[in-house]
């Protein structure tokens, strides 16, 4: 048992020293991204002011999209997003080119929101996912972050094993389960490393496990296999998703045709009646012509898959073709969706985001103290090597 623990320790040390800097970058940027959605919504709302008329009659979808196109004539709109609040702007998304906010009553373009704040989060996200790389270098960077996510998952798992005291006495447990005062140097780093590791191990394990399923297709497919299901084909084989065109990036307009905008207002009115507590309704603007129209109806914060559903309507009659709440999905798809948003904690709302953010902060501290301990160990080894010939 002692030799096995020693093997795990050295594997833990080598993995931490190898992936530590990358994990530190991902952890720090993860902390910065904790409340991204809330900050963006607050910042965007501060850039415009809408006074709803009485009665508050919204302009036709065709008019709203046309006004948004005037603001971004070189880009193609991918979807349009509505909010239930009368003073909320309509957002027309242009894929990776960002959003244009439109006054739903006058058609006035309200700009692209808080561009500075969005640019900040875009840079942070680029570092979180691709270490700041761009273009063709992102593929390599994604491979690096994926490998470091795997290493981090091992570090979290092996760290919990190494944390367990050899003797379960009150004194032993307390020394590695709570912060001790008046410590410095190696003793302080060791204490912090153990205490932070213990209290963050569960949320950190979930966050990193979810990151692995995002980084690797085989890990995401494994989720389906665990529950006895066949994974869905890759997105390229599936074609564009009518319910989530934004995930197809800037290539969407090349594989689908713009849908006729006339008549969509009646379909939107029908979608608004599907549930009374909706918080956003998203409509794709590029699907196969004459195909059923799919609305994504969200009753949550945008990062809670269990509060999202898809409503597909016949474009001619307005009849419901499909109603797909989260409960109608297979177990594998539900679990995969939960894991995707467990990475950010959004699946559990604001509390979940806070826990995930604190776990990321804990991860950063674990890397810092772990590298400090490794450095001290290396310095002690070097000092011993230098002194040994004299001693001999």
C-alpha cells in the first residue's frame, strides 16, 4: 500500500508540474467567466433605453430583421431572440459577428450592446479554450487544453486519495482539513493545498469531468454508452440544427436558405402561448425552405437545459408538429446536456455558477501551492546533490 501511494504521489507531482501553468490559466479565466451571462445582460441593458408605447405593439419580424441587416450589411443573421419584458430589446444574432439590438416598437437600431464588455469576455474565453490562439493554431491549442483537462481530472482524483491521512486521528484530520495559523513556507503551502483540495474536490471534479466531455468527442460519446445508448452522429453529418443555428458559426448561411419572414409573426404568437413563464424565445432565420419552423423556448437563465424546450410548427397551418421538452429527450442526451452546463455551474442557476467559480478559484490556488511545493522539493534535491560530494 505504501509503494502504491508513492507511485500515485509521483504521478500526481509529474502531472501537476507538466500541466500546472495551463491549468492555472484555465482556472483563472474560469473565475473571470463565472458571471458572464449576468454581466453581459446588465451591461447590454445599460446601453439602451426603451419606453414601451401604449398599446405596446411589436413591429413585424421582417421589419426588425431588415433594420438589423442595415446595421450589419456584410453579415447574415442567424436567429432572432425575444424577451417577455415590454422594455426589452429584440436581439438579432449574426453568428460570430455578434448581436444587433432593435427597438421592437420603432425599429430603431440600438447598437451591438456593451461592445467593450463583450470584447473582454471574448478575449478571456479565447484564453480559456485556446490559450489565446487564433486561426489554424486553435486546433493545436485545443489539443493542449484537452490533454491538460485530462491531467487535471487525474490530479483532482489522485489528490483526494493522497489527502487521506495514514492514521485517522482527530489531530491528523484537522491538520489537513482546516487552515492553520502562523504557518509559512512549505508548511503553509502544504496546509493550503490540502485544505483547499478537500473543500473543492467535489465541485472541481464535476467541473473538470464536464470539461473533458467538452474537449473530447469520445468522452462525450462515453456518456451515451454508459446509459446504454448510441451516440448521435457528428454535427457535420447531422447538418445544421434548426433549433440552435448559432452553434454552427459563420458557416450556417452556406448550407441553408433564409426562411420567408412574412407569416412568422403568427407562428411567434403561437409559440408565446405554449408556456406562460418563458424567458426567451429564439427563432432561426436560416433553415430549409418550406420546412417546419422550430422555436427554442427557454424558461430559465439560458444555461439550464432542463428548462429549455423546442416547439416545431407547420409554417402554413401553424399546427404543432413537435413539442420537445427536456423530459422527452433520451437519458443520454439529458445527461450530456447537464454535463455541458455543469462545467459553468449554470445548470444550477446563480448558486451553481458561484460554486463553479469558487471551485475554479480553488483550482488556481491548488496549482499555485502545488507548484510551490514542487519547486521547494526540487530546490531541496538540488541542494542535496551539491552537498553530497563534499559530505562523501
